C-alpha cells in the first residue's frame, strides 16, 4: 500500500531473458571475463581488467577496455522525443538539484569523461500526427548521406524500412556492443527479430521501457470502506489474482453519487481505465499470443485463437454490461477531461480514480508520478490480472518502447558502439537504481509489498511481434481495441478477415 507514492518505479535492469529486480546479479558467475558479443571479424571485446566484474554496488560492469579513449571525438546522439516523453530521462543540460534529473546529467558526464568523447545531443519533439513525417525525415537523411546523428533513440524501430534498405547497422557486429549484457532486452532479440540482422534493440538506456509497462492501481481506502477484506497482495503472490477475482471484488461497487440516474464519470465505479489505450494491456495479461512462430520458425498470426475469441467476448461484457465498469474513451472525445487526466507523454490516468471514486484502474507504472501528488487516499499497485489460475504467470507489455539504432551513415561505428554500450551500462548501474531505490523505496515507501509488486510487474514484461510490428502488419491491436470500444464481441468474425493479410505482411519482414 502506498500513500502519495510519487514517481514510484522499480528498476528495470533487463537481464538475459526478462526484467529483474534492481539489476543486481544474485550470484556472480564463476568467471573473471565479461561475456563477448556475437562472433564477427569486427567485434571488439575485451576481458574486464579487474578480478571482480561487478561494481561496488553489485551491478555488472561492461567489458569496455579501461584504457579506451576516443580522443575528444564528437558522437552525435539524436533523441526522437515522442510526446516529450523520451528526452527528459535521457538528457539534462545542467544540474538542477532534482536527484533523478541530476543522475541523468551525470550519466552523460560520466560517459564523456570515461571515453574522452564529446556527446552532442539533438532532440525533436513530435506527436502521433507527425509520426510518418518524422520517420521519413530520418530515413531521407540516411539515404541522402547527410545524416547528422550517430546514435538514434526513439519510439520507432524502422523495421519496415529495413526490408528494402539497410538504413541501420547490424548491432550484433558493431564493435564494443555486447548484446548479451543485461542492459539490453533479450526477449526482443529472441522473439521479435525476423532475422539475425539486429537493427534495433530495447533496453535500460531509457526509463520509457519501465514507465510504459501496463499495471493496475487500487484505492485501498475505498476497498476497505466497501467491506472488502481479502489481501490483494496475498492474492497476487498465491497466483489467484484473476479476471474473475477482479470482477467479484468490484461487484456492487457502483454508486450514482450525483443522483441523476445516469452512469457518468462523476459516479463511483469498481473498474476504470485511463484511456482506451489501456485496453491494449489485455492480450499480454490474458496470455493471448498475437504473433508466434511456426515449425519453420516463421512468424504466424495466432490472434484467432480460442483464448482470444473468448477474451474479447468476456471483455465486451465486463466493459459494457457490468454497471461497475466505466468504459474507456479516446482522449480526443469532447468530454475527455471528465474521464481522464493527462499524465504526460501522451498518457492518461482515470479521473474518477484520481477523485477517489474508483476502486481499481488500469494504467501504467509511470502514472504513479501523477497519481501520488494529487490524491489523499492510500493506494497500491498490482499486476494486470491473469485469465485464470491455470495461467502460469502474470504478463504485461509496454504501451510504447524506446529503441536504440545506429545509422549506416555513422561516421565512426566503433566510437558509436562504445558510446551506446557506455550509456546503456551507466544508465543500468546508476539511473535505473536511482529510479528504483530513491523514487520508490527510500523516498516514498519502505513497504516490501510495494517493492515486490513492482518487481513482479517489471519481471513479467513480454514482447510480442504482433505488438512490435503492429503498424506494419495492419494494426491488429488497434482492431482489438476498437472491438472493445465498440462492444463488438464477435472476435472470430472480425479477425477472420485479417489473418491472411497479417500473415502475408509478416512474410515481408524478411528481406528476399
């Protein structure tokens, strides 16, 4: 349970197969050499020169040579600042006294001093309406040979463009980049890449890859005042936090607070959503595989599964037929402000929840920074519920990700690789723990239950190719969201007409 838990996020140390609490290795391996990257004639790997591969805080160090210097070279870093949500945690011009922002500043300063490099940052803010134009600007720069950046961080992975042209280098062959290290997300590499050519990677170099994880918040005071006594944390730990349990706990939670006999945002609810994007949490939460691999290891759409069909029917009923649920809306509707509160970066939080009139809300991990300063009630965080108790694990996904790419026009790939590795490892060892230990544990809550829930949520993040390549293959997740919004429970009919097209487009992800 949390009282005013501002900016509450647990770390995102992304270990070999998943995100794991605080990024520390539980047991150091019996070796004094850092693991090397993919075998290639250009790969530069060096054994850690000290006997202990971990720093004084127990975080794995990178394998960059201690004497590596770039002799004052300038490396240009471009941050595609979508909805102003990316640059804030990746670049700070000066020290301000804010601990998190100052840690961002120190990441850059540390890398510059360590490598003898000048990092020149460039950012550009844009919104969804500018998305296609921004992609075109980036790829046109590369095609023209006039690209002014050596490393790109952003919301887009340019996979569609890579099918016809190699706009970005193969990171598995980039000197100094070791993709086996915990600061790079391994599930992206293992399940999402269509070929062995690694043109983009996600990782702990950006807090967006933590903040964007879907989660649930609950109003502990309202929960207790309505006579609920079941320990929610215990339910989660026992594997009993399911859709049916959520529905049972919110039964009869609705109340017509303004007495107008109209269900609207001014009333009390059991379940709310920040906005309609939060519907996109359900495929991962309910273990619906959107795109998987067939026996030939090729991508294949599986969004027509029995689970998906059952889930859409169930969710349509939960959202539209259950009086205790307030359906989600797009943030563009006329009365959006009565349903949702802007939480920054293009995200929204349920206003009824913020007002103390909702027991549960589907939201994002990063929304705690908005919720905490503005509520007076005790609240807590939980993972999104499972489909049923037979589902082995809780699962969540990211509403959006941050990827790292190096363009083929890079002036010095070796230097860019060293900088990417240094930024990623430094962020992993300093900024992520700061976000975890100070913003969550130390400053706002000492509750072990809170820490356990954040760790569980972040450890349960999965990457589905159907999400990562959604816009390329016809946006099946948008169709899913629309089915829930429009109360269309016949998913079998909806997806049937899309499967062949999706599979065909999946086939184009692999260059001929």
